[in-house]
C-alpha cells in the first residue's frame, strides 16, 4: 500500500513537474519579496540605528532588491533621451539618494505592523529574456486595516529585481514619473531644473 | 428644506460657472517642440493654471479648517466610538453604490452593497468594530467609465478637490440620483459629505503630511494619485491591466552587463 502511494506521488510529481517549472519564477518571486521584507524589517527598523546607519543599510537593500537604474530611467520618461550623459549620471545618483533618504526615514516609523505575502501570478513581460511576476501582499496599518501592496518583480534566471510597487492600485513609478515630468515641464523642458530640486532634497 | 435645496443647487451652479470661467484661462498649448507637446497631452490638464490656483485655495482651506477639525476628531473623540461612527457614514453611501452597481450590470457588487447596508445596522447598535461585509463604493463617474466615457481633462473643484470632467458631471448627477438625498433631505447629504471628509482626513493626516513634505511638485503628485486611484476604483481593485509600467526591465541593473554601457543608449 505504501509503495503504491509512493509511486502515485512520484507520478504526480513527474506529471506536474513541467508546469511547476514553467511558473517557478512566480514562486521564487514571492519568496524573494518575503525574504527581502523580512531583512528590511529586521535591519532597517532597528530603533537603535542612527539616521546615517539606517540610510546606508537601506541603500544596500534597495540596490540589491530594486532595478534602481531601470526605474530611474522610466521615471524620467521622455526626458531620458533629452538628457546629456553627464545629466544622466548625476540624475541616477541623485535619484537613488533621494529615494534612500525618504524611505529610510519612513522605515524609522515602523512599529511592528504585520506584513504578509499572499501569493504571486505571472504577468506579460515586454522582453523575451525576462519573466515578470506580480507578488501580492498586505501590510496591516492596524489590526483591522490591511493595505494592499503589489510588487512587480522581473527576473532573469537567478537575478530578481523589483521594478515597481503599487499601493492600493497606485504605482509608485507612475506617480514619481508624473511628478518629475511636471517639474521638468514647468521649467520649459529643462532636465537641469529637476536636478536642482533633487540636489536640494538629497542633502536633507 | 426647499431653501436649502436651492442653496445647494446654487453651490453647484457656482461650480459650473467657475468651470466655465476656467475654460477661458487654459494653459497655453505648446506648438513647436514635439516633446513639450507630448508632455502637455500626457498631463491632460489644459486648465492647469486655473486648477493650480483653485488647488492652492483648497490647500489653504484644508490647513485652516479641515485639518484642525480632523486632528480634534482624532485626538478628542473616544476611540471606541470611532468604528461605529465611521461605519455609519460609510453605510450612508451604500444605497448610491447599490444603484450604480446595478447600472454597471454588476449584480455581485449590488448585492454586497445591499448586504453591507443591512448587516451594518445591528453592528451600529452594538458598536462592534467591523461589519462582516466590506463596503462598496460606486458613483456616477465610475458608472460612466464602465459605459465607456473617457475621464477627460483634470479638474480641480473648489472645496470638493481633484476631479475630471467626467467626475464633475458624475458629482452633479449623483446629487440627483442619491437615495439619501431623496429620503433624508439635502442637509443629510451635506452632513454626510462633511462627516466623511473629517473622518477620511483624520485617517490620512500622516500620509498627507508626508506627501507634502516629500513631493517635488505637490500639485502634480496629487493629480497623479487621483487619476490612478480613480482607475483602480473603476477596476474595483482588480489587478491593473497588462500595460502599467510600460517597460522597466533589468537591462540597466544586470550586474553581468554593467549599467554604464546602456545608460547612455536608448
């Protein structure tokens, strides 16, 4: 009886293995988010950290977990092509600095709220070299108020990176892009105007 | 009663007049530069100068009236009574949601709205924290979206806040459609709107402060958030369609390739 069960199990595994493999990046993406969140909560929200220590820990995780340059380019939108190489280099650096200082400070207000990953499903990818998965999660502001957070994770083999985060259906990348484009548009299309603003922010 | 109806109508009428006035003050359409033209089309905000003006007045009114009221409510109103009060105001939106869910042909959500309305009554009396059914929010703007109308340009309404041409038409339509208005009178509608504004504001005090502090262009940030939130509401929270982040790929962030070589490409 036990053998039959074992054979049945083995068969089931063989039969389901190909489909499992096809969608394994979604599973792996969900695990990637859960692990990253746990590490962030453990390391960055430590109240004993100084502001500088927290920012440097956040920067490390941000670089590791997010497609920082890809996001930065998307956020600059149509002005990416207009920017000079020097502007691009400075912009990429400032973009990271501003995100790091803003979000590291937000993490300092974390007081043990529950975070859970609820699953993942594949979404179409623009590139045939990449898989994209949408990882669904909930963050509990308080015991009865969950906030829906979706993580868009792109992967190439073993390389996993977050390319966008949506909170209650609002994409952070889209919001940042609309805002940056407005700053540049107001200044008559000059990317340098955005750099001035970002420089002011990154110092704080 | 008829007086106050007239009063409320005059407010709406004033809104319409203001809008008409705004039309005269459109942002200048850029003509030569294709990039500027594309940015202008994408923002879809031809009334931007007027909208920014109204926005700054709204922000001022918020700082002077709404925010202090919301802080007082948050700090002085007993915490134990907040959930039932919140439920009460939420519940007053369910009849309108019910009608719009039906108009959208969404029987499930119509049923949910009705169920929420009914189940919340004993919950209110017993002052429990949460009714079992989640509330449903549907309005004429969302119904028009389901029917295929585009949102149209962005509109910043005095006091009522961010909207679109479609949203503004919807707000006016809902004033006539809303059963709460017929049954309880216009005072109840205004009371509900006011109560809801205070409650909502008391729950987003930190977020708004954070946004004001961290955004480079507060007006543009609010415009973007409003649009995305409305789209999410129209989808009823379903996962966004295929398109959203057009192409954020890993080509700049793959350590095997190195960001520099591609950074200046494209």
